[in-house]
C-alpha cells in the first residue's frame, strides 16, 4: 500500500514538473505592427460562427475572435454588462480551442499556404484583463484581481511560446494592476 502511495506521489510530482519551455530572451519579439488585436479581428470577419454550428477547432477559434470583437465594441461604448457577457462567450470558445491546441503562434498554418495569427492564450488574457477593468470600475476589486490573476496565467503561457509586444504590454499592465514584480 505504501509503495502505491509513493508511486502516485512521484507521478504527481513529475507531472507537475512538465511545464512550458522557459521564455528565451534571445528570441525576437513580434512587433505590434504584425500581431495586434485589429489584425486578428480582421482575419475573422465574415459569417458569424455560433456555438451550435461550431464543429472544428478553427470554428471555435473564429467564434471566439468574433465574440471578442463584439465585446470590444461594447467595451468602447461603455456598455459593460453586454461586454462582460460577450467576453465570457469568447472565453468559452477559446477554452475549447485550448483543449486541442495549447500554444499561440503568429504564423499558424490554417490551410496550405494560409497563415493566421493564432493567439488563443493571448486573447483570453486580454479578455480577462478587460473584464477585470470593468469589475474594478464597478468597485468589485477582489473579483477584478481574480480575473487579472487568471489573465496572468494565460499571458505567461502565450509568451512562453510566442513573444509579442502586445503580450508583453498586457503582462506589464497585469503586474502593475496586481502589484507584482
């Protein structure tokens, strides 16, 4: 019995050790002019993907991007309840994507010769950042901090694979809001 318990313990310890590769300071940073929210939104304009019709990972990604675009519009208009709902819907789409493809890529090959900005972790982090801003503005600081902490885990994962100026800006803002680093 003790041997089985030790075996399970070691499995859990070693499983926890399998983390994303550390960020490499020598990898070039993808400039904001190449990877930015407007570019991502532009790539996924067109026929709206609804949850019931999404069948492939690319459908869920496109649906998440489209919901994020709608949320951004409501956020700019200060229609915060609608923005929160749309950020949540966007996150639901992206979480399905991350069940299948865990990493971000600025040159993800969608079809032969067609590359897209594939940044589900970064987009999730941005959604949580903005949802936290809304909650903070409404005086719900502890809820806002929970959103920002969640955003930080996604931005860390994004930056471990694809270093973008956009991601580094979000990371900096999150650390400032959380009072870390």
